[in-house]
């Protein structure tokens, strides 16, 4: 482990116990590793013992230059969970995050990857990259889910090929696949679809991000949004089905993934006018 990623000595015991508590509650290793990474970055910056950290220290960290709204929300949530755990376990008498203002979620609609970018990615000279792009754009998988796909996750049910997707919070879901995508997965055989290097079982989500961004110019999540929008259009607005395919808990989250184009809005207006015209003929 590099010095950059090492946990400062005063934090080791606390964070290890916190990690054990998260595993006891069946949180995924991806979630645990993310929270360890977040708290580790703060621990190295502050130079304080975790029991001496103040609300002011946390506010300054959340207000550091260049931190986006989503990252602020994620860090604040992590601090609240960590110090809530510390308080419940008698390591602190207080939770320094209590009383701090919440950070509102941004309401800006994020872009779905355009079709031209997806087509460019499909023409990549790297077979691994092409398959990753198909899993994101045609099946709507998250980057961490793509990294963990195994050939044995492919199943043949009565209706065709499907994939067992290992989602967030250790929750699996089944996503139907096109024959083309299923065929590409079958070609790679059982085991990890994207094996890792240097003793790692599989590649990490960051590698998936880099490969997709280099090939298309867009991050993997924008391809997931492309899938949601395409599914919405072709299913005549079946948002509940899209919610299940994406593995969302909230319908509102799914709705936020769907991009409604100006052409779609104009079509609705024209159809509405046609309905009005038909209605005027009723006796």
C-alpha cells in the first residue's frame, strides 16, 4: 500500500472496527472501500486524532476548493455515519456532524451519451472496451457492476439470455440481454469477464471509467443514462420496468435518468393537438 493511501496510525483501530461493523451489516466491499478511502483522505489531511476532530474541521474539509456538490454530499454522509457509529460505541460523546446543514442535491439534468459517441465506442479496436461499452449502453450496468461480471453470471431462461448483475448494497438483479451481447459474453467463457492484474480478481471500476471515457469521450454513467432513455422510448414510457432494470430503489431516481429531447416534446404537442381536433367532431 502506498503512503498516499495509508491510514494514519491514530485512525487505524477506529476505521478497522467501523469496517468490521459495516461487514456485519452486510454492506458491500465496494461501499466499505469507498468509505475507508473518504475517511482516509480526511485523516491524512487533518493530522488530528479522530476523537479530537471538530465540526469546524469537517466544515473546512467540505468547503475545500474544487469539491463538487455530489462529492460534498457523499463526504458529509460518510462523516455522519462514521461519527454516529463512534458515538453509539462510546468512542465519542458527540457526533460533530449533528446540527450541520444538509447539502441539497443538484437538480440539473445530467446528459446521456449521444448515439454517435456510443457508435464510436463500439468501433474500438480493443474487444474488452467494446464489451464494456455494450454492457453500459445496452444493459445499463454501473461501472462497478461491469467490473464484477463473470461468464457464469449468464443464464438461459425460458425467454432468452439474461445476466445476474451484482448491484449496489449486495443486491443482485436479473437483466435480460440481447442475443448479440449474450454471444459476446459466452465467447469469453466462465470466470471473470475482465480479469485484473497483479493478483486482483477483476478490474476495478476506475479502469472501466477510464476505458469508456477514452473510447467515447463520456463517462460510463452517461451510457447508463443513454440506456434508460432508449428503454423509456421503446417501452412507451414503462418507468417501472426501467427502474427494475437499473436496480434503483426509488422511482424518482429512475425518472432523473431519462432525458426527454426537444423532438420528443414536439411529438407530444403535435399528438395533443391532433387529439383536440378529433374531439371537436363529437356530437
